[in-house]
């Protein structure tokens, strides 16, 4: 099982829509996920991420619109397990069955050799507990088993719904390294998550949705650049009043915190440092706050979120 | 073929099958004992070989003996078949199953094949034991073994047929009802007390409304099954094959309808 197929596959979602009785879970959603990159799929609770991923994987029938992977609908693939690996929130194994047997069943159905089950178990570090029953698995072990199942067919596309859920910091790091390595091999990786700090380290691109609709799609840096127009700086000084006055004179927005810290927005660290110097104010700390995905996300989805 | 092998592995890798296998043993013993007892009682009453003797003929007695365990065997086949399907939803394995095989109808077909295999296995088990114990029971009651008689082999073959047909009904109902507990309870009640309840209902209907209801009785799956196994009991009863057709129709309708629904249903 080597990565011998050079052809890369894009995920293409076009005007995908799913109406449930009371809610438009996904509403005219279009986006593209590129090969060789990790794409973060972000949105508040109830945004429609899981529904969208399940439609891409043929588990939920769209009300309208299409989703294709490498140009083919999932349900039309003759060997989907060799094309696409998936972890979904509710994906689960029979409680009374061992992880190894769970994987072997998938191997049988997909026409893969049984020993592939042992290979992927070793890959995710479950080889010593593979014969244990699923009901005895911790959340982290279940997520690892999910990854193992996703990797059975050595797929060129990975679709993961909150795979870091329940993983400890080491597990999260392991997952991050794994997904980055898989993308570096040219695979397409689409991963949904709530952990924005985590996403910022992991993703190359993001697709942000809220209330079933696309909010923003693009490379992380671009999305950040578009929203983080207002730079923020944190300054500590023994003369907060004097500095605040000088900064306000320069049309900057300043908020003082009780411990003598000033939050300045509208300028970068260099500008604030320069203004302080001209005003003859002594500085003890000057930190530029880099734009982060969490703020961008909250800005972008403000007012559109909320459980539906 | 891959899918059938996968389904068999699913069956083998949980404790379900041996729970069913273990419960089959005492149930079979009970059935055999009951039929043995009936044989000896009836024999002592010196029944004529042919023709009706009140409710039961010698042919009937011998057939029962050679198909001992049918009631329990069919019930277990029916439930196990249904659970093959409902398990997927109960244990949330449907996601993994349909990700591996997005053409869901193929999964249902594979499950039907496995259900038929289960039916054949259970039939082989009880028939094997019956071919040992029935002659013993018959000789212990001073009867011949009747193994040369064609009616015995007909009973044994029909026994296989009802096992298979009920297996298909089980799959169909599992697909249709989907809830593990709902399906199990519905099927058990229908199978165990359905015959009595529906016989009574149809008797009342025939009495109060129209004689034609007595003929429509065969639409009840358990009564169809009984007609298939025992043949017509009175001149106005329908022929055997009608029972087979009715059962097959149930299996077919439940299976096709269930498959169509499963194909469309959102797996979440
Ligand atoms: N089977 C269903 N029937 C009815 N409504 C549903 C169904 N599945 C999802 N929904 C609704 O669709 C919306 C989107 O749900 P979805 O699970 O896709 O959101 P999500 O982005 O994955 O949320 P989370 O971050 O909490 O996992 C929600 O309002 C949810 O209540
Ligand atoms: Mg979700």
C-alpha cells in the first residue's frame, strides 16, 4: 500500500443545500478544497458542518446541489475506501467487537487484505490494544481507531469531523503532525473543528460557515488579513495616564486596565513605541497582538451564530 | 462475495450468535420431548395411519417429530435476521458500513444472503438431530421410522423452506422498522401469539361479517406459514403453495420497501 496514484483530488461543493423540517441546515453552500493542503472547516455550533460533510460522503441526501470528490460523487465511486477516508462524530464500532475485527470487517467489504487492519492499528499506536473490545476504549482511543479506519484504503482524500475531540494535548499534536504529513504527501485534507487556535496552527486554508451559509473561504493568512485590519498593541508603563493622553491625541483607541496595562487598537507596536518615545514615557512592555483566527472567526460570524 | 464475507465476520465477532445458539439447545430439547410424548400418547390410542383422527393424524405426528424445533428455530432465525439489520443502527455502525459500501442495497442483499445461511444452518442442526432422535422416539413407541415415506421428506424440505422464508421476512422487517427493540418485540409477539390472536380475529370476522374472511386468514404470515407446513386441514382450506406465496410476498414487500427507504434515509 503505497501512495502510488499521482492524481490529486479536489473536493468540490456546489450549491449544496439541506432542508430539515424546521431548519436549513446547509443553505446554498459552495466551496472548493484543494489537494496538498489542510483545509479547516469552521463554524459555530449548528452551522451545518456535520451535515455538509455527511452530504459529501453520501450519508445524507442533499435537498439540492452536488458534492464531488475528484469529479465523482462519493456514492458513485466503485472503491470509496481507497479514495476517501472519513472520521465522523458519530462513527462508532459495535461495543462488543474488538477494534481489530471492526477494521477487518471494513477490509473484507472493501476487498482489502486483512493484514491492513494490523498495519493501520500500528500506525495509530493501538496495536497492543487492538483485540480489546470497543466498549473499553477511551475517547482518545476511539478517535485513533477512527483515524485507523480512515487510513485503511490509503486514501488520497481525508474528511474529518472534529477529529481532535477528546484527544489530550499530546494526541492533538500527534493528529496535527499526521494531518500535515498527509497533506504534504499531496492528499486533500478537510477537517472541521471548534478549536480555532489549533486550526490556526494546522490549516493552510479555511472555509468558514454560519447558519448553513458560506462566510469566507481562502488561505488562512488572507482571511486573517481581511478582518484583522485593526491591529492591537498591549503596553505597560509606570505613567499610564500620560501615555493614554498622547495616544488619544494621535487618534488611537485606548482602554486602560486596572493593573496599569493599556490596550491600544488602530496601530502596530512600532507606532505606539514611537509615540511613547516622543511623549517621553517610559515603557515596561510593548506587545503587538497578532491577528488570530479566533478573533477573525468571532468577527465574521458575529450575529450569525447561535444554536438553531 | 466480499460483502457476504464481511457480514459473516460481523456475525461471528459479537456474542450474539452464540447466545442464540445456546438458547436453541434447550428449546429444541423441549420441542423434541413434547413431540415424543405426543407420539407415545397417540400411539397408545392406536390411531389409524391415514385419515383424520379428530385433530391429528399419524402422518401429522410423524411429520412433527421430524421437524422438531421448527417453532423455536424459525423464531430465532427471524429475530437474528432482523437484528443483523437493526444492529447497524443500534450500534451506530451504519455509518462505517455505508461509507464502505455506499450502494446500500448491496448491503441489504448481503444481509439477506447471510440470513439464508443462518436459516440453513439452523435447519441443518435441528434436522440432523431429528434424523437421529425421531427414529429412536418412534421405535421406543413401537412404530416404524417412516423414513421410507415421502411425506417425511416433504415435511423436512418444507421445514427448510419456512426457515428461509422467515429469514427473509426478518431482514425485511428489520430494514423497515429499524429500531432494535421495536423490531424484536414486534416480531416475537407477531410470531408467538399472532397465530392465536389472528385466528380469533378472523373467526369473529367470518362469523359476523362475511365467510370470505376465513379464506383471507392466510394473509397473516404465521397462518400462511402454518398452511405451508401442515397443508390444508379442511376441504375449504387453500392449497399449500398459497402459504409459501404469501410468506414470500411479505419478505419481498418488506425487503424492497425497506431497501428503498434505506437508500433514501439520512444516516446521521
Ligand atoms: N437529522 C436532523 N434533523 C433535523 N435537524 C437536523 C438534523 N441534523 C442536523 N440538524 C440541524 O441542522 C443544523 C446543523 O447541524 P450540524 O450538526 O450540521 O451542525 P454542526 O456545524 O456540525 O454543529 P456542531 O459544531 O455543534 O457539531 C442544526 O440546526 C441541527 O439542529
Ligand atoms: Mg458537528
